[in-house]
C-alpha cells in the first residue's frame, strides 16, 4: 500500500513538474493559427449567403442552413472534445480536427449543390468544434500559472480579431473572385498548422497516462451519452436560430425541438451522474460544477457571449435600420471596438498575474454596464463618431472580462481536467452568443410592435396635436413640395409620412428597451464575483 502511494505521489510530482521541450510562445502561436482560421469561418460566410443561394439555385432562407449546420455541429463537438482526447491523445485529436476542417473546407468549395454544401459544413463544424477547447487546454498546460493570462491574451486576440475581419474579408473575396474561395483560403492555413503542430506540440504526461489507461481498459465509447448530447444541443441551436423566424412556440416544429432539447439534456444530466457514480468516464464531467469558481466562470462566460454577440448584432442593425448606413459603414462603426479589445488584451494578460482577477472582472462588468447605460441616450440624430465611441467604451470593459474569466475557470481544477474546463467554457460562450442573438431579434420585434400600438393609441382624429400634424404635412405636400397633389392625395401622403415616423420611433424605443435590459443584467452580475475564490499568489492558479 505504501509502495503504491509512493509511486502515485512520484507520478503526480513528475506530471506537475513537466515542461514543454519547445518555446511555449511558439506553441501558442501554432495553436492560435488554426483557431483563428476556425473562428474566421463562423462569420466569413455571412455576407456570401446571397451569392451562395444564387450559385446553387436555392432561396435565401435555405442558404441560411449553411450557417446553422455549422453552428449545430460546432456546439455538439465542443463539450465532447475533452472526452475524445482521453482516447487518442490531445495532440492527435487536435491534428485530426485541423485535418477534418481543411478537407471539409475543400469539399465546401467544390460542393455542386446546397444539400452537399450543408453536409460538408456539418463536417467542417465538427472539425472546428474541437479546435478552440483543445487550444485552451494546450495553453493551460504549456504555460505556468503566472504566464497563463498572457497566453490567453494571444488566444483572445485571435477570437476577437477573426469575427471582426471575417465579413469584410468574405465580402471582398466574394465580390472579386467567387464565394467558393472563402473556403479554399483555409487550405494553406490548415497545412501550415498541421506541420507546426506535428513539430512543436506535445502531450503532457497526464494526457499520455489517460490514453494508456483507456487503451488498457479497452475503448468503450459512451454512445448513449454522445447521442443525448448531440440531440440536446443540436435541438437547442435549431430553436435559437429558427425560433423568431418560425414565431417561436406558435410553431409545432419549434415546440417539438424545444421538448427534444429539454428531455435530452435532462436525461443526459441524470445519465452522466450515474456514469460518475459507477466510476466510468463521463462524456461531460459535471463534477466541475461543484467548484463554485468554475461554475461562476461558466455563467460569466455565458453572459459574456450573450452581451458581446448581442451588442455586435445590435449596433449594426441600429445604424442600418434607423440611420440608413450601408453594410460597410455599419461594420466600420463596430470595428474600432474590436481594435480596442485587441489593444487591451496584452495589457490584461500582463496584469492578470499581478492583480486579483476578480477585481478585473468587476471592473469589466462596471464599464460594460456604464457603456450600455450611455447607449440608452441614442436617438435618430446620433452621429457616427458618438456610436463608435460608445462601442469603444464598451469594448474597453469587455477586454477585462475574457482573459480573467478564462483564467479563473482553471482555479482549483486538477490539471488532468483542463480539457473538460476548456470544452465547457467554450460551450458557454457559444451558447450564450446564440441565445444573445436570438433574444435580441425577438425582443426588437416584440417591443417595436408594443410601442407602435402605444403610439397609435394617441393618433386619433380628436387629438389636436395629431390633427395639427396632419394639417401641416397636408399643406406641405399640397403647396410647398412642388406637387400637383389633390387635397385627398396630400392627406394620404401626410398619413403615410406620420406612419413612417411612428415605425421609426417604435423601432428606436425597442432598441432602447433591449439596451436597458442588457445594462441591468450586466450590473446584476457584479456581486456574483464574490462567489469566486481568490487565486493564490496574485493570480497564479494552483495546479494539483
């Protein structure tokens, strides 16, 4: 017994003392390369949808499945990546994902029909889903706790920069070449990533030990758990993506998928708890949620995805719908915010080992709440500079959330569970982003209808102000606009003009309502930072 204990202690000591043979920053750059490519692909196809639909003889609605299929596949693989790593090794799993992503990109570019393109996008999403959590786990193991924040800063810059340049790059490629090249450009990046990964990345001893143990006991994949997970998260992504379009629970299809989602995920939770009690490897390690710091980090990352993706959709919609901006101008409004996040990432990475991450998270939520509160001052005469400045202000707070939340997620977690942490944290951000976008679209539509009904209540003929407005507009159209309209025509034009103003005001109020909800929700998250444990040695994460 004592001999076994001594051996276990020596193995644990050897695993804790392990260091990569190559320069950690070379490893970080290598794995960030493929992640940048994968995140870029989540947004680069957006602007090409009309071209894809026209090129493949499909409708615009059918073409949106090019995006949805990728997101669904991505969401399924994210949480299961840690489980698969224990069977084949993290380096091999990562290279398989890069290879699958590269090959499926070729197939997407060559797809002769929409159904085949959707199938290849599913494969591409499966390959891409394993890249982000694998990279974070590689960074967590490659760098000592005091340097993890700086490593996550490099990762964060890739995650932020890729969606910012994706639509612009995709539009340029589509306009100047063909939509197929938005997939072909992944090929050289995938080949370079495979070469560098094979030369520089290595599995730490604890990963090698897990693979040996699984080989010794025989590979017994949890097919039921994977099936429940795929059905649950696949249904959830479908509901989030198609809910507003299909009138949510007014649609039998949405109700069916919502029931499938709830039943599958609840069954999965009880099944995985049973797997843990029987001493088997669960496909989702739910024991991580016993660690309140991880559970809080999971919730914060969900909120960050919700707010970040929500406002990234909100601002371009606002300036296009209400201010008449073009798509390019709308992109330029939010791009300074992306540049601000990229500029602050290295600073946050430097501070993370010197300042308590909890204080940085509090600061991030305070600034984000204040920025959202200031966005409530938006009106129909707002200038481009003011909107861009508000986005930069908000981004300066978001930059102080991404790295500290990621860093805190590993606080107190055993090293062999780094893969599980990465998979779940990335899942939280992606699901949060999907829900944020769906919430935004739904609330804008419903609040606009609500405010329109309220405004119209005051547009009765007996209302002297309304009657005066109609009279003034009627006189303008009949006498001052150089028109030859009759009295009846001028009156109809006056009503049409007032109705257009009603629609614009109702839309503006709906945007302000959504901004207010996000501001309040963001401020309510600040006290939850108290649930996190203080990291040891000024931000260093203990590795057990």
